[in-house]
C-alpha cells in the first residue's frame, strides 16, 4: 500500500498562538476567531488530560475543521479531473472521508503545541470571493512561510494551504492521481479509511 505524504506544518492552523492586528469582517478575522477557539480548547484539555476529555477534544476539533475548511471544494480540487467521473454519492463519501483524513493528521500534531507564533503579513484579494492570507510561523530556530487560500460563500473558508510554497491540494492531487491511474476510487477510499485513526468513528 502506498503511504500518503503528510505536510508537517499544515496543522499549525489549529495549534499556534496568533499575533496580528485587529481585523474585522474579513478572511483574517474569520481565521483568527477559529484559531482562538481552538487554543482555548487545547489549554482546557491539558488541564484534564483524560480519555474522555480527549474524545471531546477530537469531536470539537473536527467541528472546528468543518467550520474553517471548505472540504467539498478541497476534495474537488484534490481529485482534479477524476472528480467529474464520480457519482454524486461517491463525491459526498470522498469529501466526508477527506475531512476526517485531514482532521486525523491535525489531531496527531496537537500534543506538540508549544508557544510558537503566527505572524500575519498581508491579505491579497483575488477577485470578489477569493483571498490569499500570507503568514509566517515563528519558531525558536525558524521562520516558515505559510499561505492560506480562502473562498467566501456565507463566510470565509480555507480551500488550500501552502507551506514553504508546497500546496496541500497539489501534493495530495499528485499522490491520488498516481493511485487512480492503477486502481479505482473504491481502492483509494479504502486506503484512506485505514488512515483515519481516531477519527474513523466521527
């Protein structure tokens, strides 16, 4: 079975304290509000540190991911031309699965939360309903560029993340396309199910 590459720093979206100016009613404020809520949950969970509190945290993190990420859009962009060949029910199954697939990656990184900060550099409008939020993750030894592409429907949602110029969508599109050239969408779905970890039943 092929192994899926995990981009390590994509999870900082949920994990690190934000240092930014006050933004209102735009992509930056939606991003910051979501992160602030997650940070509060992380701090509360560390106080309890029980199996029950961890289960509650997983469910809350998943709900926050659904609020912040446009998983149907990400799924469509990740599968590319293969998306159109899927039936509507297969599209929904893949989108729901992809959400839990990524949420499992995020959760596995949460315990590494420390005091790194995220600096917001700028917000670049790209049409009426799209924007690019450019940030830098500041660690003790590094500064890591991280950009969020966001799409607005009723609110701003992330549809792609790039870490040091590497796009999450393009990365998984390349991996999934290689699999789908030799195997079926059902095979890919089964592979992904085995990567869900603690999110298999959420």
